[in-house]
C-alpha cells in the first residue's frame, strides 16, 4: 500500500512537472505568435506596399500614393550631383525614380575590384561603387522617394558593353569560358538572347560557378536595400529570356527578404511592345511571384492604342482576380530622341495617370523628357490635379464625353460628382452634366505652365467644352 502511494505521488509529481513545462512552452509559443503578428502588422503599415483600399495603387507608411517621376539618368546612383537632382524632383511634386544597376555610361564604375593587370576579381568589391549605391538608397529614403531597382541591366551584357563587363570570363581572374559556357563576345541585340549569362539558373543550364557570383552580387544589393522600405524590385530591363530566369531571381529576392523579416514587391519587364504578347502573361498570370506589373513597353504606343491597350490589360487583371499595381517606370517621347515625340511622352504620361496606373515616370533624355523643364511642369501639374480630386475613387470612362474624335480627349470620373477631361491638343467634346446634384464648376489647368484659370459655373445640362488654348489642358469639373 505504501509502495502504491509512493508510486502515485511520483506519477503526480511527474505529471505536474510535465504540465508546468507544457504550459510554459505554450505560453512561449503564444508570445512568439503574438510577437510575430505584431511584427507582421508593423511591416504591413510601414514602407511601400499595395494599398488595402485601392489595390491597383501603392501605399507608403499606410497612406495611399500616386507615383510620379522623371530623372536625368536611369542608373541614378552613379551620377555626381545626386542630392541636387533628387531635390529638383521633389520640388516638382515627384516621388518616384528608376535605378538600373548599370555601369555602361561614361564615368560609371563596376561593382568589382579591378587589379593592376586590368582584370577584375569577382571575390573583391569596388567599395566606391557600393558607397554610391548606399548613398543613393539613403538619400531617396530621406525624401520619401520610391525607388524601382532593376537588378540585371540587360544591355550591360551584350555587344560593346559585354566586352568590358567584369562577368565576361575574359575580364576576370575567377573563371574561364569553357567551364562557365559564357561567350567572350556577344555581338547581337538582347532580343536574340545569345548570352548564356541569363541561363545560369538550375532549371536552365545550371551554370553553378556563374550563379554563385550572381548571387553574391544580388546579396550585396540586398544588404543595402533591405535596410529600407521604399524599394520595388524589377528583375530585368526589356528582357526576352526564358521565364525561368525571372522567376528564379524574384523568388530568391523574396526569400532573402523574408529571412530579414521584410516584405518586398517584385516584377519583370518584358521587351515586346504589345501587352497581349505571351511574354507579358508571365507577370500578369503569376501574382504569387510578381506582386506588381510594369507595362512601360505600352508607352511605345500612341493615342487611343496606348489608352485602350493599357485599359485592356488592367481589365484582364481584374477579370482573372490578379488585380494589382501597374507601373510605368519609363515613358518614351522626346523630339529628336530614339522613340516617339515630346507630345507622345506628355500625352502618355497623363493618360497613364488617368487610366489608373500606379506610376508614371519620364524616361531619360535620350528617349524621354527626363527631368527637364517640361517634365517638371507636367509632374507638378498632374500632382496638383490629382490632389484636387477624389482621385483614388475615380475611374477612366470615355463614355461620359460625347462627340469625341479618336485621340481627342480622355476622361477620368466619379459619375455625378467629378470629371477630369484631358485634351492633348485643341478639340471639343460634349458632357451631360444633368447627372450632377448641384450646379458644377469648371477649372482649366494648363499642364505646361501649371497654371489654373479662374473657375466658372456650368449649367446642369448637355454642354460643350473646349480648351482655352493650344497645348495640353485638363478640365476639372466638380
């Protein structure tokens, strides 16, 4: 009997210890879970993220925002007067820049150390390159400027640029052509994808040695960028390579960010100008990999083609349940430049905003307006316009403007409340204002001077409106 009591007591003692341990471990798990939830909530409220209320737009630190920009160069971290240039952008109402990790322009430097024999050592960094990049990240963060980084600057890996690129096996001491299967010369355009540098991933050629150095480069970028929360990540510029490449790096960056407790957004930029091309479907149809889309190549289109193709893409995203921000990190158009005219550039910038895109940025001066006086005026005007509107609740709707000729005018509206009608050039359209509950007023904005005309009252009836002068005008009716 005594033996049985001792046995029962011992069992009770062991049971109590186990229960205490169980309750302690449970409490720790619950505490960690709560901490994780709190951390996740903090991360969702901080930095750049998809808007909870308007999922086709971005929010920054919990506030919905429209991204507008322009800049003198694409690889901004390499320019000497960075701070002054960023201040100019902010003064014009801009908050968005592109940054390609490119080294092909005059005065640029490469990320690796160059030895006395003229070759690069891919195991050693060029500290000045990374100092420039770090400064760029910090200076944009100070000014709440959103940065869209392009990890692989496609044109750095072809033709004359490949001849001097440190990743070229003839330019470094770390590997040779036979083992890496990398060519020493690539004299073709990137659309022919003849550089195996973009086939290094395991699902392609599995070029382990090359991939290892590529990862070191990406990790180095992330060591700076993940310290901040104002960065968007695009894998390539105008790429035509296999989808496996972009998927690999998008997943890699998201995984590395996750290890740091960070949430980041990724996309891919394809080369075809037609958004219905199968390449674009890779980003449109895979929101789990690409959390936003970049439709910059649509800016090779003009007039109604540009407007209709953009709207069709966003409608496709909506119908398939893949709705998310659509960025335009480069808008072409500069008289005498490589693509499109100045009018095209201004027109497409404004239309991108009115059609509901999340961002609009003028391309560099060789192909766009950059951040010249015209770009500054347009950015300033569009920012002022959208600030005066209930912008995020508006919708593109050209059906509200009658007697419209092709390319004549474009409308964004909240039916019965407000309309913004953009005229790229002289013209006139009819608007039925009978649906307004009160007598509306009209204000004209000259996009090229950022000047508003005095408001005027309109009857609640069918009216005809026409811009007061030539050039780019917007009528705001509310």
